[in-house]
């Protein structure tokens, strides 16, 4: 068998979020990562499906691609959260070919999508239920084929060549497990809580392998809505207030200070927290239930660390509530400071504030896809260059 060498130049990672698209390409030199190119294209969540906005998006992507910022046209794409369905099921242990067939029909039934209209794949978690002899837990991942084509169309029009559609939790696992791929690292259990504008995801990983993943409906958009209702202001104004709070938290984290110059006055800050505290409580409760399910069902060790990432993970007081309720320490990066090291480089490429480092963790994981030795933690939907064309 011929061993394929990992490239030192990553693919272009394209993170398609609800509020915009982030593009990031990394290079690996030794054990260090550097940024080749970074771009951010803002889109309106309310008009994300309109043809005019999609045409503008294709034009902006083409400008980015031809600017010389990125090397090559090959890219890996992740879809918006609402486009992808993920569900854990227990199936009899079987070979890969049989499991592929079984999960395809299982996903069609679970997701309520006709088999010939569904693109799906699966993730073996390696977890065996304590009372389920001969059965294993498998994550089903699926999306409507037509919807995937629609999302990829402007990317293809711009001249990029998608080689895979990846899942968000797999990309984050790859990004935060770059140095946890040895067999001894299977005993290293961590959790990743990704809090975004349109949803949240809790993922438990052992070494570099996904052991559990579940979507949670609570998200940044809901925070904005309850703040707007509580303060009787427009939703956009509420979003700007929250953005200021998160920017404060990001600046304090970067400076490693417990306090600092705040954009908001203390009274407004308290009012915002009072408005969103019930939602944060529900989010933390969901995380606790997921950790309890993992520990009881699979007799797994509790996570050593819970990594908070995503555009809304720096919401003040979230980390301390997670630590208190889950009895685990929290962090905003891996133990090697991967995203912190990349953050300043991304800012130089963008020539503007890139936002919190966690906003770019997913795009970074996508770009690392061909920098990592083929992992067993994910089976993203593959697209050959001929199919993409």
C-alpha cells in the first residue's frame, strides 16, 4: 500500500454560516500553522436564499479567489446548521459496506426525506452501550441533495472546486485535536461546545475521535430576540449591544485581564444579562444532560476540559456557569493555543477586526482536512472534481 503524504498547504475552508461566509487557508510547517489567506463575506440571514444575494455572493467569491490571496481552487465546504440533520442511532455491528446501506435507509426514515433525495453519511463513534451487546452507536448525517447543489452553485460559479462537504462538528474536532492523534490520546476526553447564531452543538471527543454529538436549538439569534423584547428595542440594536459585550470579553481574554475598558455601561450590561440568563441556563442544562447521558450509557470518563467556541461562546457568564454545573474546567482554545496563534494572522489578512478567534475555528478545521492523517472521526460526503464541475 502506498502511503499518501500530507500536503503542507491546506485546502480553502469555506464556512457557510447564517450571517456570512468565512474563507480560511492554512499552511503547516513542522508543527506550526500559518495563515495563507482569509476572507469574510457578510450575508443577511433574512435573505440568505434570495437569488440576488446568491449572485452577489458568487461575484464576491470570484473576487476573493482571483485576488491571489488563496493558493489553488480546491476547497472544503460546510453547510449552514439548518441544512444538516444529525442523529445518534444504535445499530448492529457490521462491515463498512453493509453499514453504509443500513444507515442510508435509516437516515431517510429518521429525517423524513426520500432516499433518492437524500445525501447522507455516518460516523462510527466507537461507543458501545453498556447493555447493548453487538450494537454500536453511530451518528447519522444527512442533507437534501438538491439543497447541497444550491449551496455549492455560487461556489462553483466563482471558480472554486469543492472536494468535500464536511460537517461542522468533524471540522472542529479536527481543529482542536491536531496533536491528539496517538493511540494513548484515546484516554484524553474533551468536549466542544460550539455556540453560534443559528444553533449550538455539543461534541464529546476521545483523542481525535468523535464519541458523541448533539445539536441544541439555543443560539445567538434567540439571545438577540429576548434582549430586544426585554429592553423594547429593535432586534438589530439588540444584536449590536451583544456584539459590543462579546467584543469586550474577547479583548479581555486576549489581554488576559479579568476586567478592562467596557463599551457598555454596567446598568445596560446587567439588563442584558438578566434578559438572557434563562436561555443560558437552558443551554447549560442541555450540556449537563448530554454529559450525563455519555457517562451513564457508555461509562465514559467525564471531559477534562470543555472548549467553548463559535461566535457566541464568549457570552459573559456562560463559561463560569458551565464550569459550575458540569464540574469541568472551560477553555476557549486547545492546550496549544492554536486559534489564539492564528487570530492575529487572520486580522492582518483581513485588514479589519476578525471578531473572536472562535468564529474561525470551524473554517480552520476545514482547511486542515488534507493536513491531517485520514481520521476515523468523520466520513464527510465526498465530491470528485469531475462531479463538482
